[in-house]
C-alpha cells in the first residue's frame, strides 16, 4: 500500500505538515517494501487558489492509496475521493511516527473534510 504523508521536510524525521494542499513536501511511503521518496510540492505553496485540487491531482498521479495529513479542505477531499484515495486527518508528529501509527492500525479514514477552504 502506498501512503502519502504531508511533510514539512524531505525526510522521515520531518514533522507532518498540518496543511494538505500547501504542504512543503509529500512523502510517498510503500508499506510493503518500506521504500520512500520525497516529492516537492513547491508549486502549490504560494498558489493564489486551487492548491488543494492541484495537490489532490498530484497525489492521485503518485498512485497513493491513503493520505495522512493534519487537515484536509473540501475541494481537496473531493478530488482525492474521486481518485479513490482515502484520507486520514489529525495526524501529528514526524512522518516516521505517522507511518508507525498507520501500520499499527491506530489511524482511521475520515468521512468528511475537517476545515473550510483556504485554511492556513
């Protein structure tokens, strides 16, 4: 299974970014092989609008099965959902912590966005 974790940096020791659309990086982590890579999300950091939709499309193109993030707005939630990507919000700590929590079965998908659009 491929996880996509929003991250403030490009390593597993980086903090989970609480923002989905404007996260600094996405860490794509394969739970079967424990291989991972960082994907820069710089194009959406300063976007005037549409950051969540564009980030959602990028994550879908990365073939992620699940997103782990702090918060997810309605447009990103719809975009990810349409691509069949499950979303888990309320994730904190480091990326490595998030992966461990997911593997332990301690994180559950959400059924709705947890913030309004343009949340910073």
